[in-house]
C-alpha cells in the first residue's frame, strides 16, 4: 500500500514537472515567434527575373535608386518611409498576420510580406527584400 502511494506521488510530481516544462517552452516560443518590426529596414537585395541584385553589385540592372529605399518603423505604429530618390515621408503601419501595410503621403500604401527576419514587396515581377539594420 505504501509503495502504491509512493508511485502515485512520483507520477503526480512528474505530471506537474511535465506541465511546467511544456508551459515554459510554449511561453519561450511565443516570445520568439514574431519578427520585431521596430527599427530601420534597408534594401538587402532586389530580385529581377529570378536574378538577385545586391547593393555591392556594379550592375544594378536599372534599380540604382531602389537601393536608397529605407523604412523606419517605431513601436507606436508610426515611422517614415523613403522610396528611391524621394524625400522621406511620415508613415503609419499595421501588421495583419504576415502582411505589413505602410500608409504614407496622400494615403499611398506599400504592402509588404513579413518572412522571418526580412520583409519584402513585389511590383511588376520585381521583388525587393529588406533587412533590419543593426
């Protein structure tokens, strides 16, 4: 009878420990799950017709000004956006699942996709990939 109680106590303790470990793991994964969007994003590469063009490439395939793009996102859903050679403009942003929508200027919008540690936009077959600056 006493051995039976000890086994039940050990099983109870193991169950509690398993629940604590599972909960801790879930909380850690939830904290790491999303991309922290706040910060300065600059162009990492542009993909044209399946070919990646980087800022260090001498032939930028006519996309020189696109490498001037800069997106700054603040934690209060405001920020600024600079596209090409234009002056930076104030912006607001929203994240819905993996879709980042930036509104700037006279209600213009830029829709980007969040994928891990980068965001990207696509227009007429040209994809622009942004990485957060350190």
